C-alpha cells in the first residue's frame, strides 16, 4: 500500500461503517441473548418459567447472521474451537461409553461455540464492543446486588439463598465461584468504561458499579476470585508504575485482600479443602498418563474420581489428552495474545525510501528524489483500541488465575470473553488495514512449546505439593 494511505484507515473504514458493523439484526438479538444469559428470567419469573429463551434468541441471532453479508471469520480461533468441539465428543466415543453420550457432549458444546462465533463475528465496531462491555458489567452488578440482597434479607429475588454464607445466583451461576468468576473478569472492563466516558454522572455511576462488584467479590468468599483480583491489580500496577512501586504497593494491598476473604487464612497444602484439590490434581495427572492421546473422555473426570479436578487446565488434560489440551490452550492463548499485541505501544516499521519510490513508480506516481517520502510508522493503533485491548487482557489474566482453582474449562464467561477479544482484534484490523492477520500456523511451534511446557509445570507443581502435604 502507498504510504499516503497508511493513515487513511479511518476514512476508508470509518467507525460504524457497513464493513465495521455486519449483521445488525443478528447483533441486536445477540445482545438480548447475553442479557438473558446473565439475568435468566426464565428461572424465576412465573409468567415465563422454563421458557426456552436462551436457545431461541441464540438460534434467531445465528440465522440472521448466517443470511447476512460481510461475514468476517479471518481468525484462527474459529477453527481451533471447531476442532476442539469435534475432538471432545470423539474422546467420549473412544472411552467406550456409547455414541449417545458422545452426541450429548457435542450438543452441550454447540451453544458455547455459537456464542463465541456470534460475538466474534458481529461485535466489530467500538460502539458494539462498548455495548458488550456494558452487558458484562451489568451482569456483574446484577449478581452482586442479588448477593447483597441474599446477605441482608436471607434470600434473593430469584428465590435463591446463600451457600454457607456465600452469595450465588441461579442456574449456571448457582455456584459462588461462578459468580466470583463473572465479577472478577468484569472489573477491568468496568474500569475501562469509567475512564472512557467524560460525563461526570456516568463516572459516578460506574464508580458505584465497581464498588458494588468489589463488594460482591467479597461476599462470594471465593479464594480463587480474590487471587485473580490480586493478579489483575498486580499486572496493572506493574505496567503503570513499574516493578519496584508495585512491590511496595503490594505490601499494602495484599493484606487487605486477604482480610477481605474469611477463607484466605485456611490456604495451606495440609488444609482439608486444599488437600482435596491437590489430590484431584494428582488423579488428573495420572488420568493423562494413562490416556495421553484422548484422555478419559470429555465431562468424564468424575467417573474416575469422586470430585472434580478443581483446576481447568488439569481437567482438560485429563479428559481430552494432549491433543485436546493443545487445542483448548491455543484457543485461549491466541485470544490472550491478540489483546497483548494490540495493547502494546504502536510499533514503528521503517520502510526504506527506495521501497516507497518503487511503489510510487509502480502506482504511476512520479516524485523527484528531493521529495521522496521518509520512512513511515505503520500499524499505529488508536489509543482507544489499545485501551479496550488492555482491559480485555487484564480480564483474561483474572480468568486464567481464577480457573486454576476451578473446573471451568467450558464456562460461558470464557467464550464471551474470547468472542470479545477476537471481535476487537478483527474490528481493529478493519479500522487499520495494515495490521496483519494473526496466522496460527506461523506460530504453531510456539504454542506447541508453550502448551507442552505448561503440562510439565503442572506435573512438577503437583509433585512438589504432594511431597509437602
């Protein structure tokens, strides 16, 4: 491309242009679907009790998208997730428990794939990304307020009560840890919205929302959630203030985080809950060693151990083996990497003068050597796109830490977050055509090394923990 067009992306692909906003009707129903996923009115509103609102709105959104123009699927995650969700039922079939269970496994995974696909393929503009961020933040506030009602009145508006004093919502968010996971990934997103909007009223409202979510995190009493929040704050501080200031701040903040959770003082390898987790991790590693290619079968960990793995990484390894873990790890990792690449400071690619002159000549544009263009910066990302990527990156960090202590390998939060990451990367590329696509095969060995290294680290960690229990 000629150097004079490098910064014309905004005029060529302006915000909210048709190419930036495919499938408007599909996104509208997708937004309704996300609201229903979080609110779940079919679980507590008598007039619509047990109505299939979730699948109906998802199917409508998918049909509208499938008949629309401008489908943008130029991201490796679409293929990685498809392969993962085809491999998962295959592992069940290989386990010898029957094809019907394998098909059931596939049916359970299809809504998650469609959720990811529709978000990734339609939420390309900043306006739509902001809508998705408001929905995620709103869902976190909703669960937090519901939990506060549980604490102070004994029961939430859904009819749900606390579990051993820990707040929870209904259906897929019935576990306090699921609520905590939803809240912690929403914190960086809500913080981005707070910094983005200039309106004082909106800032005050969002500050209240963040406070409510933080209080909700305390009420979940989830140790993994608090550790995830600590990781988010630590990485943010490190990037903002540097390593030494972060270490100093950590000495002040970490004790407060630990005091905010009544179960933090019980963390030790010998504590009963912790010992049960380590034992489950040990069993998961041995399931992998016994079935390294296909694992014990998707969703079949509890068929081989009395408890779930309490670790999403080990759970995938045990159930899907090395190939399935590679697909899952790469899917999650490439979404993380896309946001990392976008949020970095703009790279300056030096284009030699002779190359620009040759391109001008080929394009029929003659310029005297005295007016030859100088090397130009390329791939310059709008600060707003960088800020969105930074928020999503921090949410991924929180998720990655939290699920180390939870069996949430296929949680709805993961696929919503990954869908937003891919949508933002694709949308940023539309607004900046010089940004190259992320080609998975070009980085295949990097992800093979990284996923393999993570397996070794998990094995060593479990071995060390067992030795000191």
